[in-house]
């Protein structure tokens, strides 16, 4: 994995050093003996290599030195300055300026390589990270699907409720309109001119000289009538009930059962609660 960053940095450094040495030899070789120019070129390249080697040693130990880094960049700037100065003295300055940035580019590549090393992870760590990211993506996808499903379900429910409410409101409005028309018809019939004469011809007057008035039916709550209230008027006494039960029971031979007696008792038009009727049966059959 390191080869992806270290090889470009090494290659750029080698090209920069060769170019720097060649420029120093060509430029300074005309003004001084070539051994002196060679020493100057090797000095620039040697200082660069020394600081670079020391920086790499510190990086391997997990350490960093700002002065060493500053010296290394200084050698890179010196090499770039030499290339730029040589380019300005040549007739084809553009071509030489095009390669004058190589020393700075080499230092930048070594910086990128150092950042790569400080952030590099093992294969196991990368696999774990990928697993965590995949799990997070799966959970997010499931959550989105659940939310979409719940939203669709809620939308369907609201649509059904709205439609049902609309149908109920339509039926209520239609019923109210029908009742209103029926009430208007009844009111018109009650207030009509011939209604009083028609009612007088079929009903008796409560008070002489007064025509009975036909009132509209009253719509309102009703109160249920209890069984006790139904029997309170004209209820049979215990003695009469016992005699009637005994008579119906012995109306046939053999004597009737309680169920048959109760059925004939009701059919004959008599009324009594089930409790009283069963009590009378027990007293008679005892």
C-alpha cells in the first residue's frame, strides 16, 4: 500500500536531484572549474537527501522534528531557486521554468506520503470499518422502509376514515333534508283551511263549540314503562291467581305441566309476572 505514494515521491526526488546537478554543472561550469560546480550540485542534493533520510527515520519512529523539516524545505527552495535563476538566463526560459517546480513537487509528494503513513490502517481495521458502515447503511435502509410503510398505512387509514366520514355526512344531510320536507308537509297539513273541518267530522269534541286541534307529533326521548307499572292496574290477587292457575292446570287429564299452563295462561289474555306465576304454580301443585 505504501508503494502508491512512496514510488512517485522517490521518482520525483531522483529527477529533481539529477536536474539540479545538471543545471549547476551547466550554469556554474562556465564561471568556475567544473569540480567546484560538481561539489556545489552534490552539496545541494546531499543536504536534501540527508534531511529527507532523517525525516523518514523520525517518521518511522512516530516522531517529528520541525527544524529538520524546515531545513529540508530550505534545500528544496534552494534547488528551485537555482533552476529558476538558470531559466531566466537562458533563451528558452519557458522550457526551463516548466521544470523548475520539480524540487518543490518532490517535497510535496513526501509530505503526502507522510500523511498517508500516519493515517494508514491495517486490513482488519478496514474490514471492521466497512462492516460497521455496511451495518449502518442497512439499518438506515430498514428505517427508511419502515417509515415509508407506516406513512403509506397512515395515509390509507386517513383516506378510509375521510371517505367514511363523507358518506356518513352525506347520509345525515340526506336524512335531515327528508325529515325537513316531511315536517313541512305535516305543518302545511295542520295549518290548512280544510284540516279543522276534516278532523271535526271524524273526532268528537272535547268541549262543545271547540274544534279539537291536531298537534304535530313530538320528537324527543321516551321513558320505558316497567313491568310493575303494567301490572299495577287490574293485577290479579294471589287467591284469584291461584284459582286460575289450578283451573288451567286441571283443564286436561293428566294435569298440565308448568310450561303448558303458562302458555295457556298468556294465550287466554291474563297477565302476571313470571315470578308470581311460578309462585302460584308451586302453591297449587304442593
